[in-house]
C-alpha cells in the first residue's frame, strides 16, 4: 500500500496535480546521506586498511598478488560496502522516518492530516523514499572508492604492490553484473527500510512510548531484512 501511495504521489507531481515537498526532501537527504557520510568514510577507510593489512600478510606467504586481491576487491565492492550503507541508512534515515510517523500517530496529527486531505504516508514517506534511494546509491559509490583507495594505499606502502597489479585484479574481480548487483542492492535495501519504517511508525499507537518502540523495531527489522536480502543475492542462480 505504501509503494502504491508513493507511486500515485509521484505520478500526480509529474502531471502537475501535486507539489513535491522540497524542504522534507532536503531534510531526508541530510538524514539519509550527509549526516552518515563522515561515519561511512571513516568505517570504509578502516575496512580498506584492515583488508589491506590482511592482504599484505597473505602476500608475504603466497606471493600471488592477483590471487589475493581479486576476492578482496569483490568483497569490498559487492558485499561489505552495500551492507554498510544499508545499516547506516537504516540507523539514521529509517529510524528517523519511523519516529516521525510514530510521532504523528501518538500526537493525533494523523487526524489533522486526513481532515486536510493529506495522506499521512504520502506526507512522510513520499519525500523520504527518493532521498534514501539517491543517497544509498551515492554512498555506495563513495564507500567503495574510499575502501578500495585505502586498501590500495596500504598495500602500496606495506607490501609494495604495484598499481598495475591492483588495476588488473580490479578488472578480474568485477564484471558488469557484479557492478549492477553492488549498485542495486543498496537501492533495494532503501525501499525495504522505508517500508519497514512506515509500517512500524504507523502501528505505534497513541502511547508516547510507541515512538521509541517504533524506532527500535525498525532498526532490528531493517538490519535483519538487509542480511536476508543479501543472503538471497548470494544464493541466487546468477551469483
């Protein structure tokens, strides 16, 4: 129902029968991405250094750079970065959406929106979902670049791995389908996070304690869903 209502809102905006809530969209962009960017950059750099150190140790044993670098690059781009982005977006934008929705329910403002002719889901999720999609895509690209850059720098300094070996491993590790999977997973995560947040926020009830419960339930359910979706990608026939 949430997806249907959001699609109806976007269609109405395209044909000029509704206006897009730009202030809410800008706020959602900050929540979904800009506020997460420092943490993502720090964690991605740390992950890159950790993997670079592990690769450097392994290279000291086997002396086969491409054999080590290919799975590390694949793991960073296709698995670790999308999962990290999904969890951070869930913890920031997903919880914020659930809290806002639950606050409207507990304070009785839902009735005011309905009386004014505004659908509560379109009012909240309508502006947040595009922001979550846009920032999930951008953060995935940024996080992958930061993690790979940190790993490359570490390997160049510690293990004396030449740049051309890293470039060759990058070419072997990622084909177009891998890149498509790496970029599509965070988008799917964002949609699921928005739906979970909307459902938990709408079901918060009139009790003020329901706001905190909605936030907690959203975080737990979103992280669980992210891991299960990633598992489905891993077990998919095309993987």
